[in-house]
């Protein structure tokens, strides 16, 4: 397949002592990648390695030490060749003996946030299936990853806010009452908190537009950003004032009771006007697929290229018609989607539009065979 001018493709991937893979080399083109094999063979580990090409800790949010192959635990390395239209980047990740991983882009040390300027990677994994029925923290993380896909700097803003909030919470727990200790931290929380909120609002607007403009077999989700009972001040100045005025209550609670860390994402199955948390398991899965596809379409409109998609056990809770619809949308979008499933029959609808890998396990080592 010839690479389109703005297409984003991970064309080569090498894993060394990463999870169950002692040494694996994968070469693929821009078509979807269908990975099948028995449970426990190491399929998801391949997708986790690809997720490292996006800012953060990967889709399992694991420590570097946890990614090392056992029992050796010698350290690990993941590297790949990323083709973004005419540009080619060599990206590598290295962790030695459990140390924090190092990132290199084109042979030079780089930060996690720099990855967001090179690649866009979206994922849908089984752990997200409970998104609508678990705590608000997971939904905020879900929304922030979407916001970061549009604006890579959003991740750094979130880190700045979280650091300032944790420092202020430490003062609160230590019952420090001197206002001088709080001023700078509250100013930083107000500045970064306002930007964090605005980034989320923009992301929701882009997702809504992408859903409205598409005819799809997947149900549209109506999303609303909601806040704690005290609400969220609209401006940076108002947020700073609210933090100062709420200091007495925060001292009693030992934590900040107002701010974007108290926000939540409320979803509704639009056609049925039913809260996502009250939908069936299959409907909740379909809503998640719809949002990931909307995110991908919005990025394609914004950047002229779709993101790389990681869809782990994507066929779970999808019937044959919706499976076919998903594959059709992926191919129409032109995205390189890395997908896993237990058997090749789950990808029959793709036919020759995809490339296939079989993963097996022998003597505790994952083996990959191109079909």
C-alpha cells in the first residue's frame, strides 16, 4: 500500500524483553493490523507497546518495572519507525533494571510530551468498558486523553495543575494557616485549572461536531461536563478567588473541594435519551466505539491524517453487523488500526483490507507469525 501524503503509520516495531516478548520484530504497512491468538499469548502486550508512542504511561498505566519480561527483569526496549506522510521518525523507549523509561526521538533524548507532537494514538481497551459505571476519575482521564489528542500541551497543563494541587493539599493536611504559603499555589492552580477546563470544553465541542457530521451504525453520545455542588468558576480570576475563600473548608476536609479535579463527564445515549450508566453492556461498548471513531474523525479533519487506533478485544459485545460497520469505518477513515481477537473469524469482514498476525506462546515466550 502506498502511503498517502499525510498518513500516519507505525511501519516497524521491535520489542526486546518487553512483557511476554523476548524478542519480536514486526513490519507492517498502513492497512489495519488484525492480531489473533489464544488468551495469554501476548496480543495485548503488542498494543501496549504501541500505546507508548503516545504521551503518558501507556494504556495500562504501568510502571517501567512492570513492563519488564519475567523472570529476568533485566530491563526492556521498544523501538519503532513512525511514518507521518513524508516524514520518518525513529522512536525508542528504554528502561534499565526497572528504572524510569527513557524516550528518544530520532536519536535524541525527548520528553513524554514531545511524543504528542509526533504521533496521535487513540485506544479502546476492555478496562474502559466500565467507564460509565465507575468513578469520575476514569472519565476525567478519558476526556483529558481526548483533549490531549487535539492539543498535546493539554497533558502538561494537567500535570502543572495536579502538582500545585498536591502541594496545596499537603499544606492543608499539615494545618498550615499562613496565607502567604497558599497564594502562589492558588494562582498556579487557577491559571492551569482554567486552561485545563477550557481544553476539555473545546474537546467536547470537537467530538460533538464529529458525531453530528457522520452517519454511522454506532449510537451518538451526548456529553456534558458537570461539576461538584459548588460548581466551577468561569474565569481564572474567579477560580483563584474561590480557592482563597474556600480555604477554611478545605482545611477541614484536608483537600481542595473546588476545581477541575472535581469535574465529571456525563454521557447520554442520544437517540434513546438514556444515561450511559443505565445502558446495557452492549450499548455502553457501542457508545465508546462511537466516541473513539468521532475522536479519530475530528483529528483527521484537524490534521489531515487519522490517528493510529488500538482496539483490544474490540469484537467483545459487538454483533457481526456492528463489527462489519466498525471495520468499514476504519477503512474509510484510512487509519492504521491495531486490533486483537482470539480467532481469525472475528476479522472475516476485513478480508484483504487488513494484514494478519498470529500470536502464540511456547515455553513462556510469545511468538509472532505474519499470515
